[in-house]
């Protein structure tokens, strides 16, 4: 069975494009590594944020949908995203959030700072010893030593845990790392093989009979898992097909190649290759400064850009 080395990226839906860019790049210090459009729908911006090069495991992306209603949380959704910060950095972030007027609460015994983005997406910063040796991206506003390194975890809300757990373990090679019960809910931790420092943990939060959520602003569209390359992606395609799921054919996303399937509780899963990465159409020093379109939209560039909302 192939084994996934963790989460590749998470894609959510934001409202006003300029507000999302300000929050993630200026306030959180992530690098805007790519400004493009939804490859399946050129009327929506698609922004990629990450570390300096947009490493797999650090990438949070947004489809901007200012006209969409807010999402309602429910089964079949990623409901919370945690970024790892080095141990000792929480004090910096608490000062920063106080200065910036970002409302927050402390979680996990004071190890984590819980807050929301301007559209209501639930986020956490978690102090993690495992990222001590990882360099941080030095942005204009956030010093590299305190920078967000990559995903510490994400929480998937499901109606029934067993079927989703089977996809993670038998389909992707993750292992159960413990469970706890909170009222009607069961929380089950899963670890990626080798427990990588970033993108290596997921929580399933399950409550039988939980109604499905609806997609909208402030919600997550899908979560992508890493494949080392095309061969491993094909192995994942076969392993999830063996569980009765129906992955798509490979789609070229320019910065990686992807397959998609909906896991049994309704969360949209993607398997994305690590390469070729974000330097394929912009120099590393210039990432995110241009509007990069896929070839099939390039001939319509002027018309497409005129119709997009202002992005700051
Ligand atoms: Zn994706």
C-alpha cells in the first residue's frame, strides 16, 4: 500500500479578495506565492499562501467568492486548520493579535491560539517542538523566527468516523494515534507515516447523525494529500478505488497534478503531486507578484482580468 507523507494543501472559500490577502499575508505573514484564477472557473480568483517557496504542507489556498453566502458548518467538512509555530512564539503572536485587534482564545492548555479569519474560518497557531529546525519565511511584517511553518493539523467533521478512518488508514497509510470522547462527539487523531513535522496530523470529529454542512464563505472546499510523484499518485488512485471510491482522472493544476474523490462522509479529498511547484511560471523572488493564468485562459487574459473583483 502507498503511504502519504502528509497534507499537501487545503483550499477554502473567502469573500473579499483584498481582505483575505491582507489577513493572510500581512497579519499572518504567509507568503502569497501565486495569484491565479480557479482553473475550472475563470470568474473566481485563486490565491495560494504558504512558506517562502510554497512547500507542500504549508499551502493554504482560497477561491474568492464575494457573492456567495457564508457556509454553515456540518458533517463532511474541514472545520478547523492549525498552523505550527516554534515553541516560545505564542507570546509574540498574542502581542501581535492584541495590537491588530484580532480576537483570540487560548486552547490546548495554552499551547494553541484559536482565532478566526475575517470570513469566519477557524484557525489555530500551535506551538510545536518539531518545527524548531525549520526555517521561517521572513515577511515584511512577521520575523522569520516566529513565522507559521506549515500545518500542525486540521479537523474534519463527519457523521460517522469508521468509513472516513478506513480511507485514511487503508487508502492513504495513516495510523490512528488515539481517541477521546466529548459528549456525543468522538475525536480520533490520525498520524501520517513517519509523523512529519508539518502536515502530519488530522483529527476526525464524529457525531452520528450530524447534518451535512453547506459550502460557502469561511468554509473549506477540499483538502489535498501529498503524492511524491505520478507513480505514487496512481497507486493512491488504485488504493482508494479498492475501497469503492471513484477518483477522477489526473488534472494538470500547473503547480502540481491532481486527482479528486469524495470520501464517504462527504469531504472532498485531493491527491496532489509535490512537483513541479510554484517556480514553474514565476521566479522564486517574484512569486505571487503577477497574475498567472493557465494556458487555456491566456488568450482571454484581458477579458478575464476585467471581470475579476479588485484584489488590492
Ligand atoms: Zn486543491
